[in-house]
C-alpha cells in the first residue's frame, strides 16, 4: 500500500466525503507523493490528515461576515480574491518554496478559484487539503534530510563552487522531487557550514542537525486541525490588511496574557516567519529592550534555559516557542538568533536575557540636559525620552489622584527642566511604538493652546476629531521631536500634530506608518482582530503607510525596506481627508534650508556620523547579497572579511573616545555582552543622535531671535495665519 493509500484508508468516512472537483483534486494531490523515501528516523510512518471541525466552520462564516461588513477596507470576496488567498496561503505554508514542486502547484489550479466562495459558506476542506499535502511534503523533505545526515556529512563535497539563494520567496517553484532533492542537498550543506564556521566538530554537527530535523519531523506528524485553520484564516484575513488576524483559542490566551503582562517573559512581540520565529518589536521597559541586543526582525533559531543545552526551534509553532521563552522571574533564557543585519544564516548571535515583568515605572518618561555653544552663546537643551504612551488605568479607575501617565510625567519633567533654565526642548520618540491614544492627544495639549490633535475615520466615512480642550500650556519654547522607523501609531500622531501646528521640527528618520485602529472581536472559536478605522492628521493626510516624514533627516541602521508599514503585504494605502482648522504657530520656511545646511556640514565632518554611514553602507551591502557560496574556504574567507569590517568599525569608535582597540571579534562581543548587562550603559548612536537634535535646536535659537526669546503660543499664532 502506498503512502497516499494508507492516508486515505485511515480517514473516517466523513473525511472522505468531498464535493465533486475538490475530492478528485485532493486524491490526485495525495497520490502524487514520491515513493522510495524510507526514513531511518524513529518517527511514525503515516501522516494522519487533519480535518475541519464544525466550530471552525462556524467561526469561518463569522469571520467572513465581519470582514465584509465591518472592516475599513471595502473588499468583496471575489474570484480574484480567491487567487490572492491561495498565493498568501502558500506563502504561509511554504514561503521559501522548499517543499512543494511546480507539479504540485499546477494540481492546485482547480481549487484556486473556488476558495473565496467556499470561505463565505464555511467550506474549509479545500484549504485543509492543501495543508495536508504540504505537511506530507514537509515530512518527505525531513526524511530526506535525516537520511543525508545519517549517511555522514563527510560525504558532502565542500570544495565545489556551488551557491544557494539566501531568500527563495520570489524564486520559481522547482519542477519535481528530484530538483527538491538537489535543493535540499544544498540546504543541508549550508546548515553544516553554519556549524563548522562557528567551530563545531562534525560529530556534534550531525547530532545537532539530526535533533533539529527529527524534532521538526515529529511536529509535522503531530499537526493539529487548529494549525491548519489558523494558517488558512490568516491567509484570508490578511487580504484586508496585515493587522487583521485570527487568533485561535490558544493564541487568544497568549494575546490576552501579553495584554495584561501577567506572565514573566522577555518583553518581545513575536510572529511566525516561514520556519522561523521573528521578533516584531520590543516592549519598552521590558527585559529585552533593557538588555539591548535583541532587535526587531531578528530570527530566533534556538532557546536554552540556565545550564541546559540549546533547543533548536526552527520549524516550531509560535505558541511552543513562546512557552519555551517564558519562565520564572529572574531566571535567564538564552536565545540564538540570526540578526536582521546578517547576510546569511551562519552569522548567528547568542543573547542572554533575564526574565522579568514589564513594570510601568520602567516605561516612564525620563529627562536629561545637553550643554551646547552656538555663536558665542551657551545653551542648555532639555531632553525628554518617552519610551511609550502609557497610563495606569487601574489607578485611574480607582480614583488615585497621583496615577501615572505619559502626559502627567512629561508635564512634571518639563517643569523641572524649566527650573534648570533650559533654552529649548528635545522630545525623543525613537523606538516608541505607541500606546494609549488619549495620552498622545493630551501630550500634544502640553505644547499648544487648544485645538484638534487627530482625526479618526471609520468604514462609514464618519470622522471623529479628538481635541485638546485644555487652554493651559506646559511649554511654549522651541521644540524638536526625534523619530525613527520604530516610532509608530501614537508617536506618529504626536509628531504629526507638532509638525502640522508648526510647533516644532521633526528630526530623524521616517516613522513606521502604522495609522490604523483595530478592535478585538470574540468569536464562537477564538478571536478576530480587525481594522476598523484610520488616523488622519489635522492637516488631512493619513499617518498610514507614509508615516511622518522628518523635516531634517538623520540616517539610521534600521532597514526601512524590511521594517515599516509599507514593507507589509496588503497594507492600507495613504490617503487624505479634509483638514480641520488649526493654528500654525511658526513658519520654519525662513530658516529650514540653513538648518539643513548646518546639519549636513556637521554630518560631513563628524567622524561619528561618518562611522555610522560606513556601518549603514556595510549592512546594506550585506543585505543585498542574494546568494552565498557553499565552498567552505570561500565562505570562511567571506566570514572573516565580515568580522574584520565589524571589528574595524568598532575600533574606530573606540579610538574616537580614546579607548584601546579590541584585539579580536570575541573581545568585541564579550564587551557588548558586558554593556548589555550594564543597564546604565548607552548606545553610541543614540548618544550622538540626541546630541545632533540638540545642535539643531541650538541652530534654531541662533538663527531666529523670536525663538530665542521664547514667545508664547498666542504671539506665534498672531504672527502666522491659520493653514
């Protein structure tokens, strides 16, 4: 009996009931299983296909209705959408195109156009048939890999001049199983090289890879109906926008835990990315954020507990990885990651993070000052760093008059800075991913008399305008707002309002562009997070997709082609609505060109900026690499060249500070570990970007006497007409 026949024989009668074409296609797909693959691994020999449940079918119908009638985007369920869902589903199941063949894809064509109508009525079997075939193909590939490793990696030839694509997401599907064998032979060689270049002996490499592939194989055999349903629903919901998603009951539990911060972890938001678990963002004030080494877009490949061997998590479900990362407070979890900046999978990094809860006080705003000279005058520049827009809702509801919030804390910090005699203020919103909307509204109110701060439009084109109704102003002096690509949502509302009012200058890099509002709706089975509204600035333009464009740009290490709303599939587009009346406090057109000129002069002569640009160029070159060599000596030399470049940049920074150079990359990484453990240490880039914000403020004061005299908002308003 063939594998396909055994699979069909083990199905229940209900599972074998199909409608017309879908049944025939499913049988044909399963019968196309390549024969002759006999795994040596101690794993089950038969894959048990998963089937949809009645609860899932009901949830599917509810999801389809919610998407059609309550989502911001007006998108019908059409034949064209069916094709897009199909493509998205395959991207989710086999995004690197390493399991399915072109022949498999061609057999799917008859199902492709039927998915939309089936999803409207809760007919999930077509999606489950696709899922089951992919699982079978995954099993075949893992069995192949185990056989290759069992035969001995010494039989692999690393002297050949072969290459492998770093990213196969846009590659053609290979034609047949024989071509997949060749692709996987190269993948295994690449995996072996990754271990060899880190100094691992061949026996240990074989043990590690066998453990990895056998673990993935075990999980493939243990596929659950919920895995298929969640993958299929998210391929469906993702057609509306990337922030609309389905949470299974288990994922809903994790989502609710994250919202309440009731379990100890590392303070990172994670998502599945093909075989990997990817870091989406870090929670401000959380353990990972404070430790400083883990970054957005890093991919986690292994997790280890204290004094235990690393567990390879490639191919694991997201909830399983999350469970492994969680643990007792004050215990340490160690992650092995492929950094977002790495050019290939061999360049992994180990990061140890002490688990803890995210405390509100560690997310709080903080202050500092800079002393700068310009035109023979000394200026004191205040700096307020805001990691997130927070509010202690429990204390607020309990009537505590001293409850903590972003606006309350910043008002207090401004008062303290003014007592210190600051001449200008820099608000640092870099890496601030948002938070409480009302706090963004109230924070704008600290810097304007009163007026609108943001517009919110729903799917019915109803527009709600949030206003600052408090005429009091906490600070009426010159203002600079620092942003970067990780400034999102509420941060963009604040920065956009300050820019629209002409209340200050935005400096840094283009923000994330997350300008949508989601609501979480309970279902009979799980939850649906659905986008229902969009944010618009008082000038009428949306923050969605485009974000906030700085008045003066400072380069950043963050790759905006990989991080940001415009890097996400099916993101809602930028658009604009009618502006609401608002006052322009100041017209910067008379000084902006000179401010940019002075900034560029500093940039061209400041060795710190020069080193930052060198590093950005180096990282850009690394990311542009589309393939890597499988020749061991060539790969080793490339690896050494990358290490030499990293070491040279780090030592050039140390030389600027009068410090001794590192002798090796190991010394550099040991020092980075020590810095990460020292919560009082700071990143060089953060330091000089803040200083540059201060320099721009000093230039503003030097160039414009009205700013230097710190006129009131009413005086500015009288001098500038409403836009």
